[in-house]
């Protein structure tokens, strides 16, 4: 089974652009997509992604609550919140929900990519037991 990265984003253009970027940089991962929190939870249960990139503002359940739910799953994936919200309250809520990292969308190249490089193995050898937390 190929390890996967799950993008959870309701805006299709953002989701597709992020997918293209991830597939080019992390070709040893399968990139899967969800447009809602509910779909993300279902995919997490069926596909067991290694890492989730989660927006906060989603239709229905928000990304913070979805993070709380996927982090409660046995052997949970790491979750990187990727959002337009930069308020400290969102950061605190995301951290309390179990997010591994929090990145503003405007910082795609300067922050998201370095965090993903720190969180994702450079090859197919994946150790899910590592507890890496780059939360800021």
C-alpha cells in the first residue's frame, strides 16, 4: 500500500493547485482529495493517510472539529492546518484538537513546504510511530 497525503479543501482550484505541487515534490506519496470534513473522515477511515492538509473553513463540519475526530482514530494521521485564518484563537483551537502544524495559506512556499519536508519522509520508508510536532 502506498502512503498517502489527504488534502481537505472545499475550493477546487486551491485543492488542485496544492495537489499538483505535492505530486511534483512528493511523488512517492499518493495524493487524495476531500472537499468536506465528513468526506475527509470517511477517507481517513478507509485510506489511512499518513498526513492530512486541512482547511478550517469547510461546508458543514469545520476543519478543527474534523481534526479532533481524525486524531481520535487509532494510529491517527498527522494534520497540518492550512488556512486563511491567522488569529491566535484558531491556532490554539487547532493545537488543542491535535494538529501537528498550522500554516497560513499565504505562506505556501515559505512555511507549508518546509513543514511538509520535515513531516514527510524523503523516500518510501515511513515510520508512523514518530511523534513529530512542528506546531507554531
